[in-house]
C-alpha cells in the first residue's frame, strides 16, 4: 500500500483551505480563486474525505476515493458537499461555524483486497461495491467502534446497502486504502 506523502506545512495549508472554503460557502460569499503552488496539494494521487463535527456530533462527511482533480480541489469540493449534501444531516448554518471542527482524511489510492480478512481494522479503510451499490468506511470508524476486520467488512457492506456477508461473494469488489487524518484544533 502506497504511503501518503504530505508534509506538515502542506497539511496545515489544506486545513486552512478547507476552513476558508467552509466559511465562504456557508455564508454565501463568492470564493476567491486560490493560487495553489504547493506541489503536494496539486497531486492527483489521493482521494479525500472531509468530516465536519460540532459539539462532539457529526455534522457532515463526504468524500471521494477515486479523484480526478488535484487534492486541493477535491478538498474544496468535499468541504462544500459535507456542509450541504450529506443526506443524513441538515445544511450547516452560519451560526454553527464557530462550533464546527474539520477533519480531512487524505486517502491512498484504492487497492483490490484479495484476502480482506488479512487487512488490519483501524489501519485500512474499505471500499465495497457490488451490483451498482457501494459503501466506504474510513479506518478511524473501525477504531472508534472497536471492530475487528470481519465486523468492519460486514458494516461496510451494510453501508453499501448489501447483505452483511456480501463481502464473501466473488461478485463483490473489496478495495482498501490507508488514510492520513488531519484534525483541526478547536
């Protein structure tokens, strides 16, 4: 599995970009075009999930595992989506902005998992797809719930709208990834 090479300064820039995007988007301000000259943020290798939290509760989480844009553009798009298009949540309101904490999970490229039980829950995230359905769970989800690998596979299948044991079906594609989690201090 490939390593995610993102120096601390680039991580800080990415978090700052996400924060600015969130505030401008929620307030309806026109977004200033950013000149991103950081080669790490211009890389197209990595997917990204943006998670928004307020008062210990999830307020939105959306991501992309198969990017076709530079990392910075993916994070901008996912920040806006997490604030407005997570079907489980209402849109983030301007009054909430001070309470919102941002986490960005930068994802390594997907790799097909031939033996999914050999993966490590908490280290690897999962992407499961079958028959047009798909589900993704980040590595930190398994850690937060104390799941072993089999439970993590079952829960990812359920998220995809599949039967919990669909991961055993040869028609089900299971891919894994690692994530570098960048957490905002608030």
